[in-house]
C-alpha cells in the first residue's frame, strides 16, 4: 500500500534535486570567469567540473521511469554542491552578469536609447 507512495516521493525528490543540479550548472557556465576570482571563490573551471559531476551522478540516481535509481537516498546528498553554489557563490557573482562582461561596449543588439 505504501510502496507506490514511497516510489512517487523518491521520484519527486530525485527529479527535483536533478533539476537544481542542472540549473546550477547552466548558471555557472553562463557567468564570466573573472567573477569567480574577483569574489574570492574557487575558479569557474572548478565549479563547472564539480557541478557537471553532480549533474551526471544526479542523472544516474534518478528514480524510474526516468532513470535507474542506482543511488537510492544517496542521490539526495549529491545535490549538496549545487545548493552551496546557489546559496554562496551565485549571489557573489551575480553582479558581474552573464557572458564576457562586454555588455557596455556598444554591441547591444536590442536597440534602446
């Protein structure tokens, strides 16, 4: 009776953690590398590799029907670096914007003033 409910809860938890891991990875890849070193954080390469690894392991830990569920409850622990990135590193590098930081160089293709 409780088996399907437990499977549904585990699926929701692992899918949610995987979504957070992918979001953190994409956000990290979009930030300029100078933002990480300017704020005294580890390098962009470090965070990209760490978050890429957690996203890969998180994908392997997804519960059926999306994955194989190899990790069980340990799949939730894999998301810890993503939460650290989102709560500590991301707020520090957000003022630097996205990309190479050349947004003020006149190459704005949106038009405007």
